[in-house]
C-alpha cells in the first residue's frame, strides 16, 4: 500500500516507554482526527464497526456532555510500526505503511460515531449520512462531503482520548519485536467485548490463503470478521475445510475434528483450524501475522473452491433423490416446501410463501430443510479425494460423480434417516451417519 502520513496534535499527552514499545496517551481535539479518518481504515481492527445503539449513544454523549465525553469513553487506540517524528507543540507525525497491522487497533465504533457526528454537522443531517450502516459505507460519503467538513473543522473542539503505540526506536530488532507484539495487544484489548475466535483468526492472517482460493462469487458474501457485511459466516467455510484436511497426517500434537463436528460444533472446527494455522510446521509467523507454508495443507485448502458448490448441489438434488425411491420428502416434519398457494391455508407451517435458497450460492430451490440431513453426505466427498505425492487431490470429477451416483447413494442413505426417526439432529450428530455415507461414496467408485 502507499505510505500515509498524518499529524496528531495532543492537548495533553503522557509519554511512556517499555521496550520495545513507546506509548503516547492523552486528549486530542476532534478536528485533529479528521486527517486520521481520511487516511486510515479498520483493517487493523479485528472487528468492523457498524451503526447501532453503541454509536448512537456515543453521538448523544458528544452532543449533550462534550465536556466530560473524554472521561466516558476509551477513545481510540492507534499503532504505527515506525517511530513517529516528534514535532513542536505536542505534535507527532505518524507513518502508516501496512493497513493490516497499522492504524486503528481498537475504538472503531468510537471513530465511526465521531465521523458520523462530524458529517451531520457539516451537512446538516444529509440523507446520505443517515444511510451509513457500517464503516465500509462511511468513506464514500466522507469523501463526497470533504470540502464541507473543512468548512466546519474549527467547530470540532471536543476532546477524544487517543493512545498511540509505536516502536521505541528504528532498529531492525525493535521494529520486528514491535510488529510481533501488535497482534497480542490487539487481541487483549478486544477481549472485553467478547471478540469471537473467527475475528481474531482473520486478523492473524489464518484465512488469507482461503481468501485466495475461494470462488470470487463467494468471497464478498463471507463474513470474515465481526460486523462485516455478508451472509455466510466464515465458520461455515472453515468447517468444510476439514473435509480435505481429514486426509492429512497432521503433527501428533495437533487435533483433527470428528466428522460429526462439521455439523454439531462449527466453533470447534474454527478453534482446531486456528490451532493448525498457528503451528510452526504449518505456517510462518512474521510481522504479527501467520502465512501458510505447508504445501500439503495448502493443497487441501485449495479444494475449497469446489466444496461449497458441491454442498449446494447435494442440497438442491437431495429431495428429488429421496423421492425417487418411493420417498415422501415433503412429509418429514422439519421439511418445508415452496408453495405460495398452500402457504395461506397452512396452519402447520409446512409450506413457504417465498422460495428457499441453497446455503452458499443462494440458488432457488423448492425445499427448505435442516443441514443435519445432508452434512454426512457432504463429508462423504472425502471418499473422492486422495493424497498423492504429498498433495490432496480429487480422485474423480466430483460434479460428474454426484450427477451419476447421488440417486443410488441416497437410496441406501434413507435408512440412516429412518433409524434416526427423521430427526436431523440425530442424523447430523451420529458418527455412524458419516461412516455409512462415506462407504456408499467409496462403493460407487468401484
């Protein structure tokens, strides 16, 4: 990224050091944060900020109690990986070179609220400002009204607590140690808001390789960190990653997930994946982030470009496959069928007014049903994979395999559902469901 420089001017400041970190903490007038909002984003913060009761309360505090506002908020935590230039009059020039670890580490909601308050003053509550829902919406509106913000900048005299973390000097060793400390500091500062495992993992770089290989159509739909826009929780993708990862002989001290945990405990799948990515045999840790270096694990994750589409294919075809052999899928209590005419006269809620969609690609289908019924079949895709020359690959084209064999597999798989009394929880949590499904896939290969 292009290097960005800003000047922060403190009204009051305390200068503290403890190797390898220097901390500048004090009060800053809001007008000196305008350049900060111009220059930075929230990539270094594990959570995105969104408009809600928290931001509304912050704005209300600024309006009604601006004199005590700096004592009612934690303010903003900044980090820069190079020492600042100390200027006169409590001014410090900061240089940001890497958005992923530099900039706003904590206080994203404070920054968003302050920015919206400034925009409201500058535009007299323009409708465009009211449409801002997340930090990602802010910048276009902010840039569009930047001239008007300059016109009212001297009105921005309320104080904001600001804390800046920088290295104590520019030696290579100090800067390296500082970079490595940033992730731990950021995680610790965000623990008091119960930051979820996935948000920290995303911030640590655990998902970077997946971002590269995942279908671009899905990439923007995945909720990579808390409050990001999207409709697919990242843990849904991570749980699927354990299908090809299940074929690999991982280091003995690392644990794999049990097949049924793909359905019953996606949080366990995330935790195990993060443990895997933190291991020195799998990734290299540098400058506060983990970079995947193990080619075998990389080959397994590379199959993720296919698995969500295969999941949707199984989801879409499963009802017809079930019905093909004298089944009545629509009569299962947990199954809902699209039929807007019957919906209005349906006291049991068995029919839907709007078409359901597949979980990943949102393709329209006729049935909505719990994932527990098909997760064992999705896991059974591992029977179509192999490790060859230390690389995980498909043995056969999985799409062609499903087109040819899914009917036959489901014919036998119906017995699994019957034994579970058509309870999707029992199907999805029973390890036998997964072994039988995988055996059926393997049988069809030969």
